[in-house]
């Protein structure tokens, strides 16, 4: 018995030591991201499962709800391109701070909105802030992590974020309950808490983030369109990866605005069930982000993306056919694999262009993600209104199977590509 306890203790120490050793050998800026990421996840998850319900409480119908998301996606897409170029040529830190300020401003507008029409400026600002901070964070992780540790690093970020978001949704549910339930007045306090957290993130970035040195370039060398054109000279796979990332946005952009609405209106989910769904969505990244990231770092990105796809489909089917709260929670578990899949795909994207072009490249990817997301929520709203609510989730599965998976099959594995040393036509075959 004593021997088994000693063996178990040794295993736990080994399991705990590996992530700690991984963190300690990383750069200062990546460690700042490891702190920022769970704080932003906390702020986001305070209101995410209630945003669509809040909009309907302020008078929006499903089509208008979709139009809100489409407007946000459009502006977020437009801001992505200059964000990446500014990061490459001027200041990552200043861009990061700007995005965080915009997120805080959006929370203020949400809090004071008297009618759903006021959510247009709120959601436009929040998507601008989200795209800017997402691009900044992605560039930081892409440039600070080595290829063989990139998926693991992203997985660790998601794991730490998931620990925080296990608590946040139930705390939000408690705030909603004591504030009056699922109605406009009961939901407003969530946005006040959100603003306070964004203020904390702003202080963290201002005090601890170091601005990496940018390559000194002459004014003549700052040719914006030529800079972006250079990115596409690397390989045909660059364009394929760009559209692959855009297609992976569909579960969020097309279906996500309607998930809490569908669960609340058709499956009887109250604030605590909605909070429970958000918690279960975080459990999978908590448990599997690092192990699957390590597998992706050892065996390649494509294999893991193919394995994860059916699990994401199972999530939508569980939501559609749910007969009680247990199936809704199972939906949350399966839906969590979407987050891991996006992390692995982002690792793939970070390996396809040189680091000196990373800001521009991530900006381009974010632009395409945004523009592909513009019609998706509105399309989802039209499907909800004219065909049936459940068909929104069927449509996501069909698009992914028919378009994204064949595109993924056409892309070379990126794990062992060395784009820093090889020119656009000299990439080695993936191993």
C-alpha cells in the first residue's frame, strides 16, 4: 500500500513538473500571455452565454440578432489587416492596449443599452477589440514559441483559461439569479463585472508586456500592399490554410449566437443550466488541450484535426436531440473540442510564414475569418426563421464535412517546415 502511494506521488510530481518546466523556459512575453488569457476568458464568459438572450430581451428577433453578429464580424474583419501591419511595423504593445480599451468600452455600452439597436455600436466595438487582441496574442505566441512546442504552448494557455472558466459561468448565473433572473435587468450587472476585469487586463499589459523590437525599415520600404503581397509568395498552401482557418470559425459565427437561445427557448435551460453548459465546454480544453497539443507536436497537426471533427459534429447532434439537461451538458463537453481544434489549426498557420511576416499574416487570416463570418450569423437567423431552429446546427455539420475537411486533406503537414531558411519554392517535404 505504501509503495503504491509513493508511486502515485512520484507520478503526480512528474505530471506537475513538466508543465512548470515548460513555462519556466519560455519568454517573458509568453508568460504575460499565460496570465492575460485566463483573465480575458473570465471577462468573456461572464456574458457570452447571455448575449443573445440579452439582445432578445431588448427587443431583437432572430434575424436582427444575426444581423448584430454580422455587423460585428464585418468591422472586425476590416480592422484585422491594419492591426497585423501595425504590429509588424510599429508597436505590438500599443496595439494590444488599444484592443483591450475597446473591449472595456463595449461592456459599458452593453450595460447602459436601453434598446437592442444600441447593441450595434457595442458589438462593433467588441469585435474590433476581440480581433485586435486576438491578433496581438496570436502574433506573440507565434513568435515566442518554437515549432515543436507551439501546440503544447497553446494547449497550456487553453488549459489555464479553462480552469478559470469552470467557475465563471456559475458565478455569472448566481449574479443573474440575485439580480432578477433572465431578463434585461438581471443580465445588466454581468457587463459591469466584465468592464472591471478588462481594466485589470489593461493594467497587466501596461505594466508587464514588453514591446518586441521591430525590424527597422525605411519609409520607402513601408509599402503596405507590397508587404501583404509578399506573404502569398511563400506557397499555395498559404491560401489553403487561410481559408481553412476561416471555415473553422463557422461553429462560433453561425451557430454560437443561437446556442443559448435554442437551449433556453426549446430545451428549457435556466441560468444555471446555461452556466453548466459553459462549464462543460471548458472541461474538455482543461483535460485535453495539453495532451492533444503534445500529440500534435509529435505527430502533426492534420491527423489531430481529422480526429477532432466528428466530436464537434456530435456536439451539434446532442443539442438538437437533447431531452433534458444531461444531454445539454454532454453537448457542452463535445463542443469544447472546437476550441482545441482551433488551437491546433492556429499552430499550423504560425508555421507557414517567417516570423518577420507574422503580424501581416495573422492580420490576413483574421481578415478572411471575419469576412467569411459576416454572412454566417444572418444566414443562421434566416434558417432559424424560415426552415427551423434545429437546421442551423445541421447546416454547420454539412458545411464542415463538404468543404473544410477536403480542404484540410489538400494541405501539407507544417510541423517540420522551416520557412525561415527556405524560399517560397524550396520548402522541404513534410515528414
